[in-house]
C-alpha cells in the first residue's frame, strides 16, 4: 500500500484518488457537480421536426385566437356559399365548416349551437320546398309530379296561386335556393360555435360597445337556454319521468324561464356595478361628423356588399366596399371618444389569426373568380333538368377553408387527450 507521502511532488490529490478507485485516465474529477457534466447522447439527440416546431399551441388566455378571425373566416365561407347553387359545392362548404368546428370548438355553451344551426338549415330547406308546392313557382316545368287542389283567389291577388300543378323543375329550383340559405346559416353557426362572445365584445370599437353588449347578451341567451333544456331533460330521464308531451314541456319550460330571468338580473347587476352607459362630453361638431361618417360608411358597405353578391356588380362592389369601410372606421374612431371604459388585456391579432381569416377570404375570392369562368358548374341548370356535377377547381378552393383546423390553437379538452 502506497503511503501518501510517497506520491510525486506536484501531483494533485484527485489523481491519486482516481488511481485508488480505478477511474480511467482523463475521467472527470469526482468533485465536479453533476450539473456540469454533459448528458449522454446529447450531441446525438434528434432535431425537432417542422410540425413539432410550428404545431398549434394549447388555447389559453395568452394564445387564444382572436374572435374576429373566426368571424372573418365564417363570412368568407358564407360569401362563397352565396355565389353558387350547386348542392355538391354547398355540401362541401358545410362539411368544411363542420370539420373545423369539430376540431376546434370548446365545451362552452355557445359552442353547442352548431347543431342547432344545422337543424335550422334543414327546416329552411323544408319550408322552401313547402312554399314552392303551395304557392307555385315562376320556373316552368314539363315533369309533373302531382297536382294539388287549387284554391281560387280574389282578383286583387292576381298572379298568385294556391295549389295546382307541382313539377320536378320547381322543386329542384326550390331545393337549390333553400340549400344556399341553409349553407349561409351553417357558416354563421360555425362562427357562433368557435368565437367567444365575451372576447369578441372586448375587440369591438369603443363606439359599438353598447350595441355589442346587447348583441352578446342575445347570442349567449339561446345557447344557455338550450343547455338548460338538455340538463333538465336528462334529470327527468334519470328520475324515470317522461321527457316528451305537452305536460313535460310545461314542466321543463318553467325552470328554464326562471333560470333565464336569474341570468338577466345577474347581467344587469354586473353591468350596473361596472358603470355601464357612462359617456364623456364631446363637442357637437364631432358628434355630427361622427354620425355623417358612420352612416355614409355603412351605406357604402351595404352597397359594396350587394355589388359583390350580385352577379353583375362585382366590378364596382369592391371599391365601394373599401371606401365605405374606410369612412365607417373613421366614424367609429371619432365616436370612440365618448366611451370612458378601459380595455384590460386586449386580444392580439397574430400570425395564426391572419392565416385563419385569410383562408376564408381566399375561399370567397377564388370562388367569385371561378364564377366568371365556369358559371354552369356553380349554377347547374334546372330547365332542362340536369344532374349537378362537382367542379374540381372550385371544390379545391373550398378545401382551403380547412386551414384553421391545423393552425388554430387546440382547445384544452383536445390537448389533454
């Protein structure tokens, strides 16, 4: 056994300790903290893929998508639906909206309104077909399906008939027309299911805050009432009580109305506690200028929107819409001086919001452009009656609307699975 005094002069004590423990030459000293050592295989760790670097984050207060982006995306799909009567393209638009809603909606009460809008769309199609059968149609047809008893009308109702011959052409035309309106309703329902009304209210201009509060209260009343009906029906079913019939409806309706009244009182109390309705003093000239700019801008936006939706007015619709939007924004900017409220943690419009809103705008713009080159594909003929076909290029543009399902933040329930 070697005595400590016999080691060479200048040799460190750690070297002799390493020799005693059998550590290899060049090993890390035993007195080095573990944190300073490099992890094994750190240099060979695989690099993250592009999807892992850019995949959507979990939705939270800081990463939530701007509510206005969802509405712009839905309005883009609605504009595209208004440019066609092809049931296959309309069904594709409804499918795109449903896929995005299924992928990015939350468990909030307003997120369950998409199914109600789907049912409302089916009701609209049924009513359109019923009115076409009862009141007739201006579409001539040669394929008679059946004949209803015709009711004679007075002379002042000339040009209107009740009953009579029902043709296949008029029913197909009515179905196409009702399907377009149903697709518009479904797109609005998708925006209601994805956009948080409270966060949308925070993003409104100060001049529209009071009107926005009324709209948000109206938008949240129906989903909450539907949730109350579902909850009460489930409770009655668990107790073995019937959930159908007039008696059950009356017994469920009273608690639902009571809950709605309690929520209304709570909303009114919270608004009063927060000083809702207070306004600042502004000069009369500013008020008059604000009124002129806002009304002129809104009229210009209405005229421009009508031009975009009309078949012949797309050339002047976009410039008029842009001028009207500029005037309306200037009026809202001046009108915001009357509001004395403060905005806490405003939502930011980030890259993902641009992608979501841009996908809806791209679908609308490309489908409007496709209507100029392939009008027969977007508007199938009724007289003579032909089967609709799916135009490939417009159908491919509708698929751009699926982008929010891959770039929007993931809801908490989906991120936890």
